C-alpha cells in the first residue's frame, strides 16, 4: 500500500530521508538503544498480535534506514507462511533462504542472502524448503546457531516474524534475539488481543523493547488528547497518516 503522496512507506528512508516518518524511525532507533545502554540490541524481532498491522513495512523501513549508515544489515523474512518482503521489493520468491540454510549445515551464509536492489541491505528470504515445519525450525538448536552466524556477520539483524496470535514462531524467535518490537495498528486492533499477545510473549521469555503504533491518524490522535500528539503532528509535517 502507498502513503498519501504515493511513496511506499518502505521507500521513505531512501526517497524522503527528511520526512516525519524517517524522523520517527530515528527516534525509535535511539529509544531501542536506550533499552540496553551497556549492550546495544543488535538482533531485533518485529512482530504483532495479528496480521495487517504493518510489522513487515516497519521491519523493512528500519532495516533500510540502518543500512544507509555504513552498517551491514541483514533482514530475515521469518514469516514463512505469509512472507511479504520479497513482494514489496519486487524480488524473486524462488531463491534459497532461511529454510534452506537450516538444512544445509556446511553452506556459506552469502548463498542464502539477496541484495536489496535500492540499498546495501541484505535480505534472507524464507527459502524453498516449504516442507519444513516452521515450529521445528525456530525451536531447533540449528536456529540458535544461525542466529549467532548472523550476529557475527552483521552490525544489525532484523527478524520480520509472524503474528503472535497466529502461530508460535514469534515467541520462539523471541528467545534468541536481543529485543522484540511489538507493532499495533492504531484504532483497530482490540485491546484484549494486544494484551493477550504481550502476555504470551512475556511468558515465553521474550524481551519486549517497546510498542510501535502504526497507521496513526495524528490529527485525530491529537484531538483525542493523547500526550504530546499535537507536537508530533506539526513536527516534520507528518501529514494526516503514517500508513502501511
């Protein structure tokens, strides 16, 4: 989906680096660092409670932003059942990726990565081994090893994970990453669903760095009297929406 000025959200770090959206991403990056000031989180999961909340666009946008700062960044498309990163970027959906890397123990990491055509970002697709059970993958010792390989070969690793209420994958990935960002679609996702998903993540040992609101109508948000929303509405000229 496109924003009101016809620039896809995940293209804004490249095409509109001075936009309010990119400023918000930079603020999020700083806030994430402050959650562990002695050891900056470098392996990060992005998930949500249910589908269509904007987690994949956030993961891709943040990964592109980080990759512009002379840092090596790997985005892992870990939503094996409903992957979308490759489609957003117009990449082939038939290349090797995460599921293949799990099975091929002696292979080189670069064999399972593709380059973002518009930035230095590296992407690990879901892969071609569709018969592999996702829960088995994310609960395996091999997944722990893969995470460490990724950590050793990148400055930042971002996992785009499935929604918490749909499958168990996010809570399993949450155990091997440094921090998890939880995405909520403003004014749509039921509060009880959000609370249930957060409870599930916490009970599995996931370290939740914070919550990110997506699709916020900042003008309406300000009219409802939420905090300093009026400041954020005018700062950077956000416009009406942060859409996904």
